[in-house]
């Protein structure tokens, strides 16, 4: 009986040590999932279901920057159609406007956002994260914020219907 009690106490001690060790917080500075771009999806307007829309723009550019972002005339990709695009935010501004050019019309999309400084652990560098405040367009049929947090685990931030 004594051997059984010793074995039981030994097992209990090992289990308590394992439990204490497994509850320790893992401090991994590489686990940050914040992004500096919004994931924008295109959808068909005037449907009862949310149906993805394949779109083709000749040029997508940020209004205050001279360089193009996506351009079918300057890309080497043959097929410039997409249903989703990532649009970068300007870290020195609180809003960004993108122009989506086609042969017949230019669309615009403005995103207003807030930057947040986060420190997850003392051992890690600070991280900037962004949250969308408002999105609007004078040319698309409708735009909506699907998820305010710009994060790698979020499937989409902005939905555009047209």
C-alpha cells in the first residue's frame, strides 16, 4: 500500500509541474497578424445572395501617388481579372483614396482609418495596427465595411457592390 501511495504522490507531483508549465504564456513576437492593407472584395449588386463579381480594371492607383498599383497595360500578367484585391494604407495619413480606371468610367473608393500602437510583450517591438473607420464611394453602387480590423486572419475588410 505504501508503494501505491508513493507512486500516486509522484504522479500527482509530475502532473502539477506539467500543469504549471503548460499554463505559461508563450511570448512569440512573430505571431503578430496585423496588416497595413485592406482586403477588398467585389460583389454583384441587386442580388439576394452575396455573389462574387469578377472585375477587370485597366488601372488601380492611389490618388496622391504618381505610381500605378495594378495596371493591365504595364503588368506582365495576361489575365488582370480579380474578385479580391489588397489596397495598402498610407501610414502618414488618416485616409486613402483609390481610383479604379476602366475604358468607360473611373470608380473611386475612400477609406478612413485609425492607427493604433500596440505592445504585446515587453520583449517584442511595438506594432502598428489599423482599423477602418469609414469607407465611401461616389461611383460604386454600394460599399460596406465587412471587418474593421486589418488582420491576416480576416477574409475581407471592404465589400464593393456594383
